C-alpha cells in the first residue's frame, strides 16, 4: 500500500511539474507574441510618419517644379525649361533611391 501511495505521489508530482512547464511555455509564447505585436505597431507608426513626411516633400517639390519651370519669367525658351525639368527629375530619382533604401531597411527588419 505504501508503495502504491509513493508511486501515486511521484506521478502526481510529475504531472504537476509537467503542467507547470506547459503553463510556463504558454505564458512565454503569449509574451513573445505580445512583444511582436508591439514591435509591429511601432513599425507601423514609424512608417506612417515617414510616408506623411514624404508626401509633404513630394508636394513641395511639385509646387517648386511648377514655379521654377512654368512660372519663372526669367526662362526664355524651351531649352531652359527642359534643363530645369531635368534638374527636378534628378531630385525625384534621388528621392526614389532614398525611398528604396528605406524599404530595404524595413524588409531587413522583418
């Protein structure tokens, strides 16, 4: 009878240990998932801020482009207009390169 109780006690202890381990792993998994969600939220906020600033920049460049190419009375001919348009095209290309670098950084982060 004592052996049976001792065996039952050992089995109960093992069951309690396994249950505690299972609960610990579940809690740890929930913690890791929550940390991932928080990181994703922070990334979404950063991307939203970045895109808002980027949209403002593009809008400003568009306004500057119209003023510089079409509204500037000092421009006398099509060649000067084309030259200024090319300068703005170079700015846009530089911005696209910058934006692509940010996208690669975001992909590397994930």
